[in-house]
C-alpha cells in the first residue's frame, strides 16, 4: 500500500506537535532546570521542522522551506544532546547545535531553487547522525547512565545515528532515486522512524525530568533552589560551586568533591517496589545531609547520587567525613524495607590533584565512585 507524501507529512506533523506541546506543558508546570529547558527547545525545533516540511509539500516551489526544515531537523537532535549534557552537569554547548543547523540551511540555500527536493540532504543526514552518536555517548555518562529510564534515550540516539548514517552513505553512493534508498531510507521510511522515536522519546524525557524537578507547589521560590529532598538542584549547585572554586583557587585552598552513590538502588526498587525505593532515596538524602560537614554544599547528581563539596586541608579529612556518612547510613534502619540498612559507594576528588575545573572534578569523583561500586560497594575511593 502506497501512502502519499501529504498524508505522511500530516501524520508526522501531528505526532510532533502533540508530543512537543505535551513536553513543553510539562516543562511549564515545573520550575525546571537547564536540561528541561534545552529539551523543550528541541521539541520546538521539531515542531518548526514539521511546519516547514508541510509548507514544502503543500506550496509549489517553496524550496526555501526545505532550508528551514533541514536546519530545524538538525537542531532538534542537537538540542537533545545538549540537554543530556546539561543533565549530566556539563556545559550544554547549544551553540554547536546552532552552528550545525546553520550549516544545514546554508547547504540548501547554496543550491538555490535548482537544488531540487534533496538539496542539502547529505549534509543534514550526516549532521543528524553525528548528533545522534554524540547523544548516545552522553547518555552513557554519569549521572544519566545510572538511570534506567535513560536507556530508552540511548536506544533512540543509536537508532538515529545508525539510520541517518545509512541514509548518508546510500544517498552519496547511489543517489535518492536508487530503489533501495527509496524503499528503506526514503521520506516514507524516515517518517515512520521519526514517529516511532518521538513516541519513545516523550515519556523518557518526562520521567527523567520528573525525577529531578518536582512540579510547582505552593512553596514559592524554594523550588527554584532545592528539590523535594532539600538538596540543591544542579543549576544553582554549579553556580555556587563554580564561584567557590574560583575563590579557593585564588587563595590556594583545597575543595573536595565527594560523590555519594546509594548501593543497589535498582535491586531495592525491584525487591520492595518503587514507592519504597523513593522513600529509600529520601532517607539516603537526609542521612547524607545530616552527616556531611556543616560547611559543605550538597547537590543532586542523579537518581540515588549526591555530590558533597566542602573545604578540607587534606583529602584524608574528607575520607573521614565520608566514613561518617557511611556509618550514619548503616545505623539508619528502614522499617518500610524490612529494617534493611543502606550503604553507599563514595568517590573523592580534590582540587590539589584534579585542579579547579568543575567538570573535571565531577568526572573524577564519578569515576572514583564507580570504582568503589565495582569493588563491591560500601567503599571509599580517592581519584588519582
């Protein structure tokens, strides 16, 4: 059965608009962080691409709409990747996506009206494949890699990367009129792939955003700074710690990043249910706050993971504080989970060894915490 191009574009536009409006509405109902705002822009770019391609299908000679559509189509996955970087507490680098979308539009405009329906297609395909692969790699970085919901995003990014890499290769080698390209990699096939991916992407992003940022309540401006467990949200945490790092560097004083990860969270969720798992995370956050140094700042670093930053003359002092946190967790019996005791894997990274760069310290502490977890958990590891 053949489906005409107008029907295909109508279906793609409808799904894109519905998904985009739902996510943007969810973002509006939360005092969201940088990741949520960038992801909302990604859906807006997808909606713009759908309208541009619809204009190209409906209006004869609207070749300029292809330039807009290609630019927005590249910007959408680029912003998904940027949002994933922001989720992981790294610079979002939105400007790279803007440069890529500009290159996609320039390729179409350079070809002009005589470029045909496939003007600039190879550039667009290659850029989308690149951002898809970058997104897949970023989704496997901490803290996103520790959230099973993010595995849906990993699959989405990989499918996008592989599908558009194949489109690029076949398009350049055989051209758009090749039967294989037209059947498996053409406009119709890509429309069905896009619709399927949007359906999977929407709930994945909503769940990821919902676990980090609660919906607005009557607590006023408190939600701007703290999550439900009274821990700093990532944007403010980074702002505070960046300033702290700058001043510590000037005075040649050491700050230590302590990444605290709750052991076996997925197994606990499976054994006792998600509601008990949520209570465990709350108890975990409360214990870390209670036993951390009163001179430290605590930020969220993912599901069941916190980062404590404090001033320590020697890393050994931070290790003693980390041990106190572990003792506090073990002494807190959780009756809702049959009296089990929590444990944590802790990674330490000090500015004396790792410098005063926020991202480098976060990565070093994350790597050390992973080593602690791989050694059996309930351990403390110092980043080299």
